[in-house]
């Protein structure tokens, strides 16, 4: 078998889930997501930004997440993150707010706003628990009542599936996530047994992996992602190093100032003249006067 492309790469993920031909695959994935949280399954979705050949993996303007609308008008955005972009929580709220606010024009009635759902599939851990699928809403701290149902954020962390056994007797979201994580193809038949639409996703990945043009685009996207990761981590490391240097400099300055103050206190205690204390300590007369006992 040809080496498979990594479905966690956003470019490949959108090819599998974000085209008109694969809309039924996306619908099955979404229903596995929502059924797990007790919501009713969707019957139909409309893709807003379908994959096209114009989506260049090197073009920073290319939209490689997936947006869809339900029959009721609810908006759904799905994003796959292979590497940690950092500040994911703030990034998520920012993109959710854009999706929510752009539904209406200035002056239009707020009751036209529909629920917006963000689904982040992460190839790293960011939440301090063991759950691979976390769902967030806006609720009151003490009573748990919801302020509004318009915000819903799903965080799926593939790294938390490391110890998860391959489910033998049921389908569900975990089957989809194990496929995305890159489980050995020898287990694909078991995963698809109770999640039949997953077989179409697997077939699509195999087809893409054998296509020369897709492989070239994939390699280009991997290079772009690697460059972006190096740039982010380099900037982060530079910021941390700068912070350490500034901390050391600040510590030295504070130490020198405290040393001068201590010297001035001792000289004053010995009854040394103010002008001599100023000269010896390097402090101003005003600074030294603050050290004198209050009358």
C-alpha cells in the first residue's frame, strides 16, 4: 500500500470532509459529534466554503477550515490543528465571534443571529483533564443556567486517545478520531463496521495518497506548516529569553538600589552629614530624607 497522507494536515482534512462529493461524510462526522453530547442528529447541511483546486496549500489566504450551515441556519466551523499555534483559547473565541457577528449587517435586528458552533480538532493537549472531547457553553457559575445557547465550542484532543482501545462493538465519534489520529489501517475495517460512512473517508484518503498532484500539494503544505511552526516557536523562545534577561537586569538594578539605601541608613545612623551621605551613596537628598525617622 502507498504511504498514506496524514489526515491531520488541514489541506488533506478539507479534501476528505469539505467537498460537495464528501458532504455525506461530513454530516456523519458531525452527527457522531452531536449525538455524543445528547443533541438531535442533523438531516442536512450546506457547505459554505467547499474545497476547490484554487485552495493553494502555500497561500496564507486559503481557507483550510470547513464551514457549514444547518437547515435551521446554525453555523458550524471545523478546524484541524496539526501544530500548537498557542493562545488557542483566545484564537477560538476570536474566530467564533467573527462567525457570529458577520451574520448580520449594521442596523439589522439581533434576533437574526443564529447559533454558532466551533469544533477544534487538535493534535496536541491543551485542557487539564483526560477527556478527548470537551464541550463548552456560556452558563452561570452557581446555578448552571445558560445565558444563551448561541455559543458552543468543542475541543477534541487526539493525543488523549493514546490509551483508548479500538472499539469493537459500536461506532461513534471515537472511531472518527482514531482514524484521523492515524490508527493502523489493519484496524480500519473494525472502525468502519459500525460507522459505515467512515469507509468513504478511508477510501478518499487512499485515493488522495496515490494522486501525484495531491502529494506535491501535500508536501508544499507540510513545508508551509513546518515553517510556520518554526517561526512561532522561535518567536516564543526569543520572547522567553528576552524576559529572562530583563528579569536578571531588573533584579540587579533593584539589588544595587537596595544596597545604596542600606549604605545611606548606616551612614545616617552614624551621624554622617547629609552631603557626605549623598556623595557616598549616590542617592539624591530627597531619597535620603525619606529614610530619616519621622518627627
